[in-house]
């Protein structure tokens, strides 16, 4: 793993220290709250100093190169810097359900998953716990940790934060949620999402390139972009998909998802109270084909939902 060289040279420890410094007036994500998380203050994401996790399990339902045959070692972090009105995991992401642990314990969960022979460690919603994740990695490496790290995020991230992950993260799995900032604010409380998200995925691609898999089809390095189609075109699929082809390249792997369901507070937002219909989803699939994006996965639209 690239991170082993960073560990040996002392660079990883320097990054741990730099990342923790940011918690004094937290500017880890684009919200720039300025909360002193070292002293226990909390910002928009609700995260404190210690990592809080909702689960650490073997997951077999990710994209095939991520789950492989043995599963992905998924560690679900609590809290989130986005406030998506439709979030199905809102008790974890917005109400902060989970278990507060130490970085030593986080390292031991990573090692425990490695013993279960998973292909990777998949940090879900990790942005606000970047320093703690780097620290856990630094603690886990001398105990034999060697798995690829996956950064499975909303894609609402700052470049300087991502640069702390250069050589640490092997596989980026970001969302590209919107192509319109009005929708991003109304639905996810994420100002300036489009520019920030596009800059972030560009940096991710610079770091890891296109997806590479081993002889068994398991991901070893690269980028997979996830895009969830929303009703009434609110995700801006018809703009985001061509942008990916033009700016990240037609070889980019995309997971196009149809699974939108109006969970949590979605019914309060006009147009968001129903699943995606066939017309909307077919239009997104057509644009994907027209853009020449042949790598990735297109989730099927559930018949029952599609006719709703
Ligand atoms: S990580 Fe949390 S506390 Fe820090 S800037 Fe983002 S929302 Fe605010």
C-alpha cells in the first residue's frame, strides 16, 4: 500500500498532526464552521473529537469490485456535513446515533475486519472524521494493517483536506448529487455544492486515476462516481453525466442509481415526495449512453416504483 511508505517516512504522522490542528477551528469541510472540536464544540456535522461509528461490518452489497467475493469492511461514521431531506440513514447521519470510540478502538475494528478477510476498509461518510481516520491508520499499520482504504463520501469536500489523503486512499467512491446549487441547498443544505463537488472529484481522479481491478475483478485503486437520479430532474443528471465524460473521461466508472425513496423529510419538498419514474430514469440512462460512458453499473428501476 502507498500509505506504508508514508508511514515509514514519517509523513503520515505529520498529516495526522496537521489534520488534528484543523479541529481547533474546524475547517475540514466546506462549511468552515470554526468549531473548536478539541474543546468539545460541535459544528453542522455534529461530530466531536472522538470518532463515532454506527457499525463496522462485512458488507456484500456494494458495487461488485468493492464487495468482491469476501465483502467490503464497511465502517459507517455517525454525523454528516450534509442534511439531505431524503436521507434513509437520518438517525445516524442527522441525529448522531452511534458509538463514540477512541482512535485505538477504531484501529482495532479495522484490524478485526482485516482478519475477516475483507478486500478493503470502506469508510462511509468519513469527511468530518478525517483526522481520526488518519490517526487510526497510523496506529493500525504497525499491527499489520495492509488493506486498501475506500473513501465513500458525499463528494462535498475541500481540496486541502483531500490532499491529506493523497497516497492514503486507494479508492474514492464519491457522490455527484447535483448540478444546480439551488437544489443542493434546498435538498441537502450544501451551499456551492456543484463547484466544490466537481473540484473534489477532479482532485480524487488526479490522485487515483480510473478504476483498476486485480485478476479476480476486485478494486485495487481508482475512482467510482455514484449518481442517484432524483424525481423532477432535481439531481441534474442530464448535466452531471456529460460533465463526467468531458472532464473525468469516458473510461470513468459510474454507478447510476434508481433507488430514490422519499424518506425522512422529503415529502416537505415539492417534487420529492415520490420515487423516480420511468421517463426520468430512462432519460438519465440515455444520456449515459450518449456520453459514451460504458464502465460501471446501472441499477434497474423497480417496476412498482416506476409506475407510481
Ligand atoms: S467537519 Fe463538521 S465542524 Fe468541521 S467544518 Fe465541516 S461541518 Fe463544520
